[in-house]
C-alpha cells in the first residue's frame, strides 16, 4: 500500500534560517504529492502540490520538487519567519480513476518552531 | 465563503454514550472524508464517501459509522465511544472533477472519551 515517511521532529530554527523537511514515499503508479500546514488550533491547509514527476510546487516562499527517481518530495524554504511555526504534513493521493483516488495518505507530521 | 464546518469543536464524553460529530460543506463537493489525528501517526482516514449514499471504509473504521444522505453533510457517529477514540477529528471534502485531489479541511473536533 501507499505510505509516506517524514523526518522526525520537532525542528527548531532561528528566524531567517534555511529549512528542509524531508519526505519520502512509497506508492504504486504516479501519485500526486502535497504539503499541508496546520497552524495552532486550526485545520489543515494546502501549502503546495505537485502532480507529476519533476514538477515543482511553490507557495509563500516554500518549495518542493517531485523526484520520482528518489521517491522524495522534500520541503524547503530559504528564510523562515516566526509566522511559519506550525505542523507540516507531507501527503500523497492516487490519480483520478485509480483505486486510491481521493484518499490522502499522510506522513506523521513535523513540528516547526521558529524563534525571533 | 467556501468552507467545511464541523460541530462541536470540543467534546468531552463518557464511555458508551453515543455521539455524533457533524460535518457540512458548501462547495458542492462529491467527495467527503473523515480523518483522525494522533501524535506521531499523522492523519488516518476513517471513512469516506464518493457521493450521496456511497460510503466506504478507510484505514481505521472500527467503532465508527457514517452516513451520506445529502451531498453537503457527512456526519460521523460513535455508537459506543471508548477511551481509545480520544483524538482530534477532521472532516474534509473535495471535487472529483479533476486529475488530482485537493482536499479542504474543517477546523477539527477535539474529542475526549473518559
């Protein structure tokens, strides 16, 4: 079955530091890949997505590239801010028409804390 | 405003007392789903529904029921809650008209079963 593995947290950084959160996946076929963010006390919001190999998703200064050869989708940001403190989830979903379409398989989540 | 709403946001109950968590979306989405979030485990799918009157089990369906009588609503029912169902629950919805599945999440319901 499908699975997603994220780097263990929590991650603590100073403002303006570089961020990398590793994510690798196991899936049949060609899944779509997502990063979701959960701010304190809120639900999950889609941060960025990539739907095919070599696609780069980007949003709010965050980036992730769909690497089929290494089955990875690492999240990066060049300069984090205090407001980026949140829980980040890597996830995958099957393609339309497939048996796993619609279901999101999540990693365990990574807590990020950014200090001034 | 396009949104997914859940009620209640917080609930403390006792073992065996039936409860229902409601979920509603105003985006005319076909697909709806329930997840539970537990520390170190991420989110796991409980049940999902591809459309009205069509529901199916996710990865952790034991102890839960759902129904989909209307397109906008997808309640989660715990007939006899137990302490191991203490968790943070999220409802999500998405359109099936597309090549990938962007799901929209509700704000969550924190359930404690004593």
